[in-house]
């Protein structure tokens, strides 16, 4: 009888909200008997617990995905249409990929080439890079320098600075940044002075604010189409793009 009761309860739990079970209506003695029955049933049928956990995880993943899509919809203009982020790839692409990145982030460095290779190989991706320095002073100095270069010399110079900063082994000292400026053909004095411009500070503030609204706390994080990915997708960038396109 105990096993029958436990099986009924587990079945009710797996069935979802259509059925309910009110344990509060039971006496202390009935609650104790019920708890023992459930324990015995789960020991004898551990696969039931696995099924319940799997169902719960799937339901939570679906809920999280829906919540993320709502966040993207609510913040779509700031994500996809701001007036300060660098835009590369195909400006008329059928899919937009947004990367929140930090130049001192090891994972960002590791996957930077993969991101740009996927964009180039695909040929139909609009790529947006959002400066999101969260790993200390060198991170912020690197982002400020990149944004200053963009304001000073345009998108091509920004991309060149981005490529240099993402592989920079030393600290982002003035000497190191001057070296990058000379390498990419930008006035070093103006680029370094521009790092403290109010416009640069405002861009970083907006990016931090957007990340907070989106629940983004680490780098790299991506918005690809209507999906938010906190971290590099396990399937890889190119495969993930293909999967997302199939759902569009």
C-alpha cells in the first residue's frame, strides 16, 4: 500500500500542475508514513527520481529561454541598434550576433578568431561588438583605448586596435598602447588622451547597464538572433548559428 501511495504521488508530480497533492491536510502520523513510503519507493525505483529531475531541468530550461527572449525583446534597440558599438560582418545579414567581450578575458581571447572566422565563412551575419571590461584596470584601459581609436579614426582603425588588444601579452600601459597606435597608424597622443573623454565613459556606462538588465555577468556572452548565450556555446559558434537559423 505504501508503494502504491508513493507511486501515485510521484506520478502526480510528473504530470505537472493539472493535478495536486495537499500534504498539509495529513496528520503527523500520516505524514511520517507518507515520507517513509516515498523513501522506500524511490530506493526501489530510482529511475523515477531521474525522470522527475530531467523533466524539471527541461521545464526550467524552457522557462529560462522564454525569459531570455523577453529580455531581448525589451532591450532590442540597445542590443541591436545603438549608435556607438562597432558593427562588422554583413550589415544586411539575415542574423545578428552581438558579443559582450573583455580584452583580458582568456576565453574571449581563445575564441576571438573563431567568432570572426564564423562570421566571414557564413557571409550573412551582422556582428556587433560591445565593450564590456569587467576584469580590472587593464580591461578598462583596453576598452577605453579601442573606443577612443574608433572615435578618432573610424571603424577600420577600431578593428585593427581590437585585433592588437585581444592578443596583447603585456599590461595595457601607455607604452603598450602607444605601440599599438603607431602600428595601426593612429595618433598615439590623441588616442590616449581620448580614453578619458566623457563620450567613452558614457558608452561603457550604457554597456554595463544593458548587461545588468540582461543578467550578463561574464564574458564572452552572446546574443544571436533571439537567443542569449552566457558563455561560448558548447556546439561552437558556427554550429550554433546553424541551429538558431533553423528556428527562425
